[in-house]
C-alpha cells in the first residue's frame, strides 16, 4: 500500500501564487480537443494523456514562480498592488480573500502542494489538495461557452487539445475574488477580470517522472503584457492526497481584525 501523504495544513493566510507562461504574446483563439487523439476507444489509440495520471509535486515556492520577467501591470492594477503593499506593511491583510476561504485562481493553486491528475476518455480531472479543488479539462472537442453564459469560478472553464506530445490547456471564466499571486510577499495579488485567460503547455520529461508546464497569463485589464512562467512537477508514486477543508484550519483571526474581513459588504475586493 502506498504511503499516505500527510494532509496539507492549509494555513489560510499564506500560500497560493500566480503562475502563467509559455505560448505567444497575443491571446490564442479558443482551443478545441483533437478527439481522435484523446479517446482510447477511437481507432484503437491509447489515450496520450495516460502518462500524466498520478500524484505530482510542484517544485519551488508558490510566491516565487520561475519567470524570465516580473509581471507588468496596467496603471490601475499597479495602484491596487501599491495599496495592498501598504496594508500588508501595516499588518492589515484585509485584501487577502484566501483568508475567508475563497480559493485563489487555478493559475495560483496549481503551484501549491500535491496535485493529482486522473484521466478518462472525455476529460482530465485535476485535483488540488490544498483546497480539495477540482479542475475539469474537457478533451471531447467542445469549445468555451460564451463568456456571458459562464458562471465565474476559481478554476475557470478549461478545454484541452494536443499539439504532438504537448498537452495545451486553455482556461477562461475566472471569479474576480479568486486571487492571482504575482511573486510578491504577503499574498499581494491581482484579481481576475472577465478577460483573463490562462494557457498551459505541459509535456512529460525524464521518462514520465516529471512534467514541465510553460504557462501564459493574459488579462489586459490587469497586465500590460502577457506574463509567462514555468512550473516543474515531479511524480510522487508513494503519495496519496488528502482532503483539506479551509474552515477547519482558518487562522484568519491571527492576522487581521475580524471587523476588517474583506467582502463583508458583498462588494469586490477592497483594493479595487
């Protein structure tokens, strides 16, 4: 029996981080699946995603994701970043929505703690231990629904396709409270706009023992140019992920006054 990896103790004030990288400098059109390549019963082909199945450990700090350059913010978002930094330096973390158990966006969460990938002929299921979050990456040829028809979520709506042996995942429709960490201390973040798009290019390396994910984040409301990063995942065959429930581990009262809880008025993040 494989060793059971200890549950990730989700200290709500800390760890999630923004990711994004790989790809071109203009947002791609919506990707659709190569159905003939994705389904094991189609023409007798083996599902090419099979090698991605398993438990994976993202290497490195979620607040210091590998990137050739720092993100470049629009003027409005730069002001938001500076406001958050002032609050952070004053010991006020009221801008941090993860403190009240609103999970950060998938671009952040897929860099934090164990991740399990499951494969079937219709979709890839990506489980994030740190929030017991689930991404469904549809490989059946569908396209994104019109953005106005999507219910925004932390993980967005994801579709995938193959380019040779590279798995390309395209996600849209992110919740505006699902923070995106941007390699800064204290969970300083941007908040996704309806135009945010997250594109991942994943390939297996080292005989299937590692994944290299090159990511690009597009969001013209927040980012003056696309932000690119790279994440390495290492296979952990002896790990099993556990359930993590944010409220069971919520240390929110340790780092800001409960009267300052963000979102109490039902509005958008206080820095916007």
